[in-house]
C-alpha cells in the first residue's frame, strides 16, 4: 500500500544499518525483505531501501543532519536491517517510519510503517518519551492510519532491551 512520503527523504548518500546517531529512545530493529510480487514473490537483490522518522520529541533531521535516516541495499535474499529507535509522536499523525524501495533507477514504492498502540503507550510511559504527555490514542487520530494501518502495522517482539519487527515489502 503506497502512502505519504513526507518531507524527509534520503537517497544513497547514507548507506548504513545503524541510523540512531546517538539519539535516545527505545531500541528498535527493523528487518525488511523486498520481494517482487509479480514474479512469485521472488526476493529482490540490490534494491535500495531508505527509511526515515522522527526522534523522541517528534523532530526530523533536516539539512545536513542525518539522524534517524539511512539507506540499505538488499542482499541476495532481498533482506536488509535498520537499527533505530521507536519514533516519537507529533501532532495529528500516528507515529510512523517512512520507507522507500527502489529496485532500479526507474521504479520506487513509498509508504509508512505504523506501530501497535499498546506498544506505543508502554514505550511512551518511559523516559525519555515521558518528558511530554503522549496522546491517549496515538494511532486512531490519523486518517492515514485509519486507511492503511491494518496492512502497514508492524508486529514488534521483545529483543533484548528493545524490540524488533520483520516485514516483507512486495513490489510489482
């Protein structure tokens, strides 16, 4: 499902797995697999996958800043991993991670991942998120979440001191 690129896209200038740049927050690992749906869900090797999201305070990096943004190139199995934090919230939108998949120079798919509300409420009760009061219902106030949240909500599981989630992105 294609959805909102947002204003903070990054290209191949920052190929890296760990995108935290020292930002505080609940550790989160995102494991992605890119497959070509039109070819029997065959893995897509060599696709550029970009992710970007807000920090604990709901702020995006801008200009020369690159925190919580990065690119990975999928391996032979179509996989890549990002080490980041659970994103903070900002007014009117469900907490999310933007992503863009570019399997070649002419094709791209852009969308967003959401988080289960129960996880967000648990994480937002902890520091450093608890420095500001979180919305009672961080997801349902966002029309994009209401439109595609069921298909694009991650299923995080505990992973050491943080969480991790895996998702398979199908492209045409």
